[in-house]
C-alpha cells in the first residue's frame, strides 16, 4: 500500500517508505516513516487503511 506524505526537506509529496500507523498524544490517527529520496522522517496526520482494526487510545 502506497501512502503519500509531504517531505519538508524535499518540499514535495513522496511515498512514505515503511509506513507505520499509530496515534499521537491527542489520539489522532497518524502515519510515519521515511522519505525514500532523502531519508527524512515523514509524518502524516489522518486515518488510512493501515488503521483498520486499531482503536485510538482513550484520553
């Protein structure tokens, strides 16, 4: 599954390498991984198919 995120170093949308689904401190769904071009961390906010079956932590 290809998930795109914005790389702030390349200043372009890139496909996230090794995407990992999770939740931030506020309980919002996030996906994080690395930029395939420069190796910078990419962090995307929003629910994806990787989050299927996962529940947000309770506040």
